[in-house]
C-alpha cells in the first residue's frame, strides 16, 4: 500500500474526461429515476490523503483503517462510520470482484469529505435511454456499493475513462452552530440554582507527546495527586476512556483534535474512577509547539451548571399568573435540546424533579417490542449506576400497575413491587406517566418523594402534559442514537469478521474474542470451551479492562460451576459469579474483623477480594457459541456493581458470538487436522540416525509448503546387519500428502528388503514393482540407494545404485570433485529394469554428498544452480566435517535465490575422518 497526505488549499487535479454517469444525490421516497446534480465543486479542498491497495482480500481491511484514521485525524468523527462502510463496499468491488488494484483519495473541504475509489476495470453497461435504473438486489453478494452510496451519501457519482472507473461519494458534516451563546433574564437571588459547594475546574495541559505539563490546585483537590506526582506522565495512564462499538477513537486521538468535548473518567489517587466532563482545546505554546488544554469538572457538576431554576413548591401567585411560560418544562422546550440523548434525558428528569419539588425522578425507555423498560436517566436515587436495568412494562396485575397509564401511589409500603426501580430507596410517594408517540409507548417518566401522600391527580396531569411535550423530542433523539449505534455496530462487526477470519490459531482466536468485547461491549469477559459432547465446559480465557483484576476473576470463576451449555440463542442472565463474589467478600470482611487494630493487614487482606466482588457485581450474561449445530463453548460478559447491559449491546454481542463460534470451530478443526497431518508426516522420517563407527553422517531436510514436515523427498540410514548399513535418498514426483504416501511406501520397503538379504539392484527392482502395483496412485521415483561397510584401515566401502537420481558427488582431500556413480533408469515407469550396482571406496578425509533435485534446480529468474554450481560449492568444503559440509551447501542454496524454495530439499553428507597421527 502506498499513501500520501498533502495538506493545503489546492483543489484536486482534473480527471480525464470521458463518458460518465450523472452525479447522484439522495431524493425523497417515490422518486424512481436518478437526477442530475449540476452543482459544481466550488468548495475549497483544505487537505487530501491518498492510498493505493493491491488486489488482495486483506486490502479491504487496510483501506477501512486508512479512511478511519484519516477522517478521525481531520475531526470528522460524526461521519466516519458511514465513510468506512461505503469505502469497504467500493474497495471490495475493486480488489475482490473486479480483481484490480484500488486507489482511494480522501478530500477535506469546509462542507465535509469527498472520497473517491478508482479501479482499472472500466467496463460498464451502455444505458438505454429512458430505461429505469436497476441498482441490483440487496441480497446479491456483490453490487451493494452503489445502493449504499444512494442510501448514505449526500451526493455520489460514477465516472468512466478508457482505463479506469471512479466511484465517488460526498458526506457533509452535520450542521452544528459554532460559538452559539445562550442567555437568560435577570432573576431574584432566591430563584438562582443552588450548588453543593465550590465548583472546581481542573486545568491540565498536555504536550505533543500526551504528557502532562501543567496541573493546577483544583486538579490536585479533585483527583488527589500533587503536581509533581503526575507531571511528565501520559494522561492516558490516568484516564478511563469509554468505548463505543465500531469507534476506534481513544484519548490519544482526542487530544490531537482541535476541539473536543465529552465525558470520561480519571483514576484518582484512591484508586476509584471519578467521572468528569472535559473540554479539550488544541493550542500552541509560547515555543510554537502544539499543546492541549483540558478543562475538567466533575460530571454531575456539569448538570448543575446546566440545570434551570428549581421552582419552589406551590409558588406564589405572581409567578403562577405569568402563565405556562413560567413552567420549567416550557423553558426547557423553548431552549436548544442537547445533541446527545443522554443529555436530553438527564435534563428531562431534573426538570421533572424540580417541577413537582420531588426528591427523585427517573425516566425509562421502552425496548423495541415494548415488553420491557430500560432505565436511562435518574436523579436523587441512592445509586446512579442502575442504567440499562430492565423492568417489565406490566408491573402489576391491574391497569393501574401498568406503565401504559398514568399512576399515582400515595405510599409504596402499602403496594410493594408497584415500582420495582424504587425498591429499597426510601421513596414512598410516586407518580408515573407514559411517554407516547402516535399512540405507541416509548417510555415512562416518574417522580418520587420520601414522604407519603405527596401527589394527586392534579400533579399527574401536569406531569403527563410535560411528558407529552417532550416525548417526540426524546423519541427522535433515541432513534438518532439507535441509528448511530447500528452504523457503528455494522463497522464493528465488519472489522471483527476480518480479524477472526485472519487466523486459524485456536489460542489467538480466543484472545481476539475477548479483546473485541472488552471494553467495547463489556467490562470483563470469560470464554468457556467444550472439547466434545461428553466434556464439561472448560474456562479457557479471562479478560478485564483492568489487568490487575484478571487473576482474581479467573480464580473466582474456577471455583464455581460453569454455566450450562444451553444451545438456545440469545443472552441469558447468569447470577452465580456475582453471588459467589459477594459471599467471598463477606467472608473476607468477617475474617478481617478478627485481626484487631492492624489496619494495614485488613486493607491488604480484603482489598483484592472486594475489588473482584465489585468487578463482577453487576449484570452477567452468557451467550452460547454454536457452530455446526453443536455448542462448542460459552461467551460470558459482565459488568461491575449495579451496571446492566443495554439491549442493543446484547444484540451486537449475539451477532459477534455467532461469528466467533464459527471462527473458533474452524480453528479447532484446523488444529486437529494439522496435528494429525504432522503426526503422520513425522512417521515417514527415520526417528533418529544411527551412530556409525568411522563415518560421520549429517542430514538436512526441508519440506516445501506451509504445514508440511515431509513431502516428496526423503532419506534414510539404517543398520542392515553387523558392520553393514543401508542408506537412501529419493525424490517422489510432486509434493504434499500424495507424494508423502509414496515416500512411506519406499522407505519401509527399502528397510524390509535390505534386511531380507537382497542386494541393491534386487531391492530397487522389487520396489519398482510395488510402486507400479499402486495403479493410478503410483508416481515415478528417483532413488539413490547404497550399502556402506566401514573398513579396518579407516576407509569405507560403498555399493550404490543411482536410479534416475542426481549423481552423488565425491570430494577428495585434494579438493577435486567427481561423480561417484553412473545414471540408471528411474523407478515407477517401466516394469523390466536392468539395474546394477557400483563400488566406491572413500579414503580418509573423503566426503560423499547426496542431494535431491530441489538443491540442484534452485532458480533465480533464468539462472539455475545445477550440478556444476553444486560441485563448485563442494570444492570449498575440503577439511570440513560432514555437518559443516551439509550446512555450507544449504546456506549456498538459500542465498542463491531470494524467494522461498518451491521444492523439497534433502542433503545427505557422509565423511570418513582423517586418521590422527600417534
């Protein structure tokens, strides 16, 4: 891949003109034809980034990463998911379907971003005049790129030249007012909002490398660190960054943007995470170096700053006479709504609490099937971490217990369970009203007070009126959030599929499954695997976003029974980890009380146990890993204390579990077959070489092909009888398992026949008949077979038969090299062979080198090593041991060409040592 980034204001170079389709733009439903957008590209290009991708499958993932990184660097986070999805489809069309390289060009302008994908496949259908445009079927494997462009892009088009096809799309940034100011009227002092205390603003400055350079007093007070403790450390060491599915932006990327606002956490000196609301501003310091100024306040103090006035209960008549405009909800409706759903919901519950002078308020949103309600915002309740807890819509047997109707409860102690969210909170009076859009239940809004009998039907009608006013805005924001989440989920699943498809290693697949879920979908994750139907689930992998908690969770899960391997799809709640952690924490606390006044010992004893209990104290769900109609494991996801999963996250996790299950099963099958293959292949090689007195022997073997230990080349060295040894080196036609089968036949037949007392020619003639008996499965075989007798005078006598094999070479002490045998017919071709053996005597210091044709036929372009090249290398080996000779030959072969060997190679070197002078 080649890339280039060119900042500046120059427009893109004009493209060659030629026949092209008209520029497209989205039209309202009902427009059946494509319309011409004759607007010119007058926007100034402020930056561009280009990259080229080879026609390989992995290029699609690389292109997605390139576009994501580019747009996030430009601060276009709102449109990055749409851009990634469109780029993925268009690059897939180019590199997979068209089979050509793809060029991707990103252009930034003041309106948004334009992305062009070009390939070298210019063919197209000639359009018929007035014919309806057929975009293809969305169920087809290919051709969805233009449909997605029409659905997601602001404008798009296709341009053709004689050599290229260029598909482009434009995504405009959503309108966001910059520098907008809001003001309110002058108010009496008693109507101003109350603050709990001094609002501290931490000012933190970050240098180019994300290290802290400034830390003010408010930061010390908020987080507990002195300036000298954190100066010079990366902010990433302290930040607990939230993750969104499909979004790769982290704090390191956020610090590079010109402006950024949002919520995350800072780990304080006490070890707990403090939620903060941050405003980042990128500036240059006095030396001209880029720097980031971070303004941090506690997250709930942002709500205090944004909360409108709380109207006292039973306000004076003067206030009431001003009409509906004095109602806090009227003030809220008339002001700009927050951009995010969470902000809108939080402001809604605060307005509801203030309007009825309540002690608490809560808002729940309905799931898609309207059977359950999810807690999305609350204020005044003991725990603010009940978000996404689910309660049934029909909470009671009658209609007054239903969320579909307004309800007033004077005293919850008289009707326990009427409002499950308030159980154990101390609230007694409550009024709840439904949020409805076009008659459909979309949520429920409630306010509560600690005293009994606080609310009547009048307050219920007032709250219902306010809920009706805000219901449409809430539903619109909820649908917007759901759409963003689904687009992010699509991008997340695409990248997850690529990662899972990129490996066949079982352990790596398990690690990827956990790393993709933590912390994007869950706080911690555990993967159980099941070897076969008779096996119990085994805890294979555990991961937590805080690495220090992994061992504690692993120890806890190992002590409890694993979840049942139920094949029913979907997530089911598993309460065993939370209950076990609670019991362990209780036991540790009780034991610590007997330690007396040793506070240090108490902290060190129960600290890890309490931390583990808090980590797994929230909702835990189990998703089955089902592949090929069999449960092969379970994916367990968990949240910390009081936290719950939202329904959209569980649906995304279910989609991920299906992909992960298939990838895990593929890895298991591959591992099993590889183990079987390697075990069978290893059986085709001799277990070990015998020690021969008076002769040095060295063998080097390399099988071609990934995962092959044995191919078509083979060797053997074995004792025949006292003082006699047989040796062989051969090459079966072809490589891989088919050649390895003939290898096994040849090696075992040689040993059997030689030990039956047959000479070399008789051994090879019988082996030739055995190969021909294989029929269609037979393959021709070149073979060098010999017998070796060490002599008392220090020499060695050999009888060899060379049946179509590269001739063995003899290296004498004076450096001369000569063939040690004559060529004869190869095996497996003719039935009648007339073979003979030749006698060779190796004097002390002589070397006999035997190789297969993978050595002599090593190629680099049109050059080949050949017999002469091998002989030249062997002449340089005078005086070397057999091991050194074999190593030098192999090194010369590897250096002869830069490409990996495409043929099996075997080298057998035998040397008679020189006689040492007494």
